[in-house]
C-alpha cells in the first residue's frame, strides 16, 4: 500500500486503469476536477487519492495524466484533500493493473476503492459522491455502480450501425443490477479478498460481480449486495460500442473463461473460498497458465460451439425479456441479430481454441485469451 504520510486518512481511492493510449482520458480528468466528493470529504476531515495506473508504452497518455495530476495538486480548490499520481507498470493487461491497484498502490486505510475506465466522462458532479454515499447508507451492500449514457444518444440522426450500438447497450443493461465495467465502487475489505487471474481477461468485472453477489462464493447470490447509485451516471465514447464479430468473439471467450473459473471456485473448500484472494494468488504463482488449462479441459468435454458457456442460444432473448414495455418489440431485431452473431462468434472462438495446449510457464506463448485483455464482456 502507499507509504506516504497524509494529513488526514484516505477514505476513497480512485484508480484509473490504462492498457493502451487513451486520448479520451483528458475528458475524464476534466470531469473529475468538478466532482463534489472532494469538498464533502474535506468537511469530514478525510482525503481522496487518485491513482492513474498505466501500462508501460502508453507514453502520450502517461504524459497527459502527469500534467493533469500536477495541475490538480497545485490549482484545485480542494487540493489539500487530493493526492494524485501516475504509476507506470510493466505487466500487460487490466487484471495486473487491478491487482496492483487494490493490493499494492491504494492507501491501506482507504474504506472504498473506485475503478474508472479512461474512456468515460462523469455526467454529474455528484456521481462519485453518490457511489460512496449509497454504500455508507446501506452497510449490507458491498458494491455500487453507475448508469451508462452512450454519447450516441445525444446525436439527432443515427446511422444503422449507431442504432445497433444503442440497442446492444440497452440489452446489456437489462435485468438485475450488475457492476458496470467502466465505473464501480467496492468496499476495500471486499476488494482485497479478490484476485484476478491474468487469463480471465475480458470477464474480470463479471467475476468481481459474481464474487460480490455471493460473498466470495460462500452464499447464495443476492442482488442487494450490488446497488445502482441514484443520479450516478457516466458518458461513454461511441467507439466503445462496436458490433463487430471480433469483439463478439472476445466476449464469448471471456464468458467461457468466467464460466470455467466460477465452477472451479465453487468446488473449492470453504476455507479456500473465504480466503479467495490468497487461494487464487497461490494458483497463479504455482502455474501462470492454470486457468487456460482448465479451459482446455472444459473444451475437450464440450465439442459444440453452443456449449462454450451456458445459455449461448438464449442469452440475448433473456436480456430482451428484461427490457420494459414496448422495448421488447423494438429491440427484437437487434436481439435476433445479436444472438446469431454470438453463435458465430462462439464457433470462431471454439475453432481458435481447437487443439490449444498451454506451454510450460518458462516458454509461455500468448493464447487466444491474451488478445482479450482490453475488451470487456457484456
């Protein structure tokens, strides 16, 4: 954890995880400057830290973030409440960044850890405070999240591709509240009992969501443990909602990895699940490709593409049924097309995995999961 001394204890640690050049981070940092959470923490004699954790090689983004952090420390109205810094790490992938943010870089006394995607802008000045406040009001809840507002919705005229993207966003957001991959807040003690395997790739937030809802897989899932914060929302860039086959394939790979990992964790002993972070960390240290090998074993028992993960054929229609009122009808074409695309994506993913056997750790080669370290599962 961060060792530097502070005037007051850190209550909230903000982590921005970056794995590639992110020119849009300027909009996020600008919206961060306007957040009311700094003023509110000052009144409570608490602090907030901002950690920009960037993979080596993101030179332009790192330089931009450093300038923004320096400006924040010098000129922000509540600069005495803020500690802002940029940390460059050599390990690729968001899982490594998340693990180091939670277990190494965040302040040891922080009560809440908030993860932000670099490609968003906070919609309302109270967004971060609302994520924090709802957890303080609801002590049984472990996580809070915000609504996604695609910036495509602000356009007057939309192309067919853009309409597709909005429909897909609506389908993904239907049903029970789940953590948004781009903005969520966790109680620190909950986050620090989690560890993300590197090969989980595109499904990292989905795994966190499942672990939170089940208290590290020791209880039945409860929707009350993940809350949607009122008036907490973010704008996301249009380019994040690409309907291409390549992205669908990465999502299929991520869902398969998630299914295999969750089934494996549920079969562990009670002690291993209670201490889930230590358990997964030991697995990763003993064999960095242990999850890839579990996936290969799963695929050897499931020869057909629609067996890649449960519910392949019904996923989009279950999302469709969760939409309100007339949207079930207006979004039916998107659900049908997306269901077909998902099936094709599963077939291509299955073909890519055929015959794949992970190499020994000393001579590891990037498997099909390696390419998914940036794109998330929806």
